[in-house]
């Protein structure tokens, strides 16, 4: 289980979610999205697509992505999730490979 119950709780509480992708020439691209749409199989985060043209291109180019989640309910907690993403229809599917505590 890559995404533990503790991480899932923060995902549910996070008011917004910053995600970073990397362009083909190595430039980071940071955006902020709304809530995580769904957690699948304890390692996949699903995001709905609203625009995200550069993000989608970066995912197509190399798939590299990081997700930051943080919340202050029950005390401050935060995590950085690293892994690979793909675009399927109107969703970004992010497969979490590593979780690091930030707070």
C-alpha cells in the first residue's frame, strides 16, 4: 500500500492540490487543481481535466509528476507524492511510486 490511510485522510482534507510536471526540455511546470477526484487501488490518484494543456503535454512527453497535499485539520500534515502519470479521456491518472512526509 503506497497511499496509507493517513495520506488518504490528508487527500480528503486538502482544499487544493499543487501538481508539478516536467517538460521535455526539463522545465518544471506547477499548477494548482481542486480536489483529488478519486483514489484507486491504494496507489493511483485521479484528477479531472480542466484545460491543463501544458500539463497534458508534459505527461505525454515523459509522465513525470509530483503532487503536494497538505491540511491543517487535526494538526498540520503534508506529503509529497512522486510517480508517473498518464492521460485517459478527461482524467489524469497519477501512479504514486513514493510518498514523503513534509510536516
